[in-house]
C-alpha cells in the first residue's frame, strides 16, 4: 500500500469535527493532523489536553469497502491494536502498553493516548469512520485534572519526531484495515484485542456510574457490539456500554 496522505494544519478546534465537515471530499486513509487543537474531544465529550506542537492530535478517514453497521466495533478493535503495535515498537516491552477498554492506550496504569471513533452509517452499512487519535508524545507537564497522564518522552527519556510517528500510525492503521477487509477473521481479531486489554486478568475494582456502586470484578469478555462483560466475585455477569462503568485506579 502507498503511504497514507497526511495534511498538517497549524490549529483547529477539533480534527474530528473538521474531518466530518469535509465529508465525502476526504479520501480513504487521509489524515488531518493539527499542531494545536483548541477543543479536542475524548470519549463521550471528555476534553483532551494536548500542549501545542508537543503531541499528536489527528483524525484519519476510514472508508470500509463493505461492512455491516453492526460490526463497527471490529474497526475500533483493529485501530486500537494497530496503534498499540506501533507504540510498542517505539517504546519497547518495558513500557507495559495495553488497551484500556474500549480504546484508550495505557502504559502501566497511566494514560498514554486515546481514540475517538465516529461512524457514518448508511442503511445497514458502515459508510465511513473518522478515527480521532490523541497521543501524549513530548509533553512532560500536564495541567488538567486528568488523574494519570503520561507521555512517550516521560517513558523513554527522550523526545520523538511527530511527523514520522504520525506517518507510522496512519500507515499501520490503513494497512491493518485493508488486511481485515480482505480476510475478516473476527475470532482472531477478538482474541488479539482481549490479550491486549489492560487488567485483562484477575479481580479489579469498578464503579457503576449510574448507581455509584463499587464492586470487584474480572473481565469476562468484550461483546461484538463493544459492551464490556464483567464477572463479579459472586459469579454474576454484568454487561456495560461505554461510560456505564468506570475502572477505579
């Protein structure tokens, strides 16, 4: 595959918002990357802190050739694994990188990056998907009230070249999507995703965001629609959508 095209801009409110505004004019795999993002968004409207010119904030347009809308989480798993794989090559095994459900990138118990996926459905088909990515790269001081940020520079002890990293991430995402479209092995994708999950083994504390209940549970599964399936200490299975449950650090 040819390298993904990357368009760098000085500043915008949100690369996802700008990418969606451009709509059909944006080709598959094209990336819009901003040196500064003034209103970056995370999952379910959370803010994303990123100091200008120190981190990666970009959106990539993905256009599946033919995919049922019900399989949207397949691409979420695929993109998360592609990004995780590139970051592991840069940072090595000692960084202990993993995916915090559904698609945050963690180094140990600290948040290295986040992914915001916004799909466009036409009938029963997934027409396009905007993949918004934020990676803490060269920032070493965080000013927001986020509890556990960390950057690649803090982990490695040196800075990284943003353009080269962006190209590697965009190319790998597009490549893995092409491979999956040609041979959609869901069971293998699901297995790799489960193996990459943060806290994938053992009992850990969680909080039900609707009731405030705190409980211990282990990850039993991630369902095809993206819901997290937890098994409590009593053996009860509970299924949660995004933001319905929070892991307690």
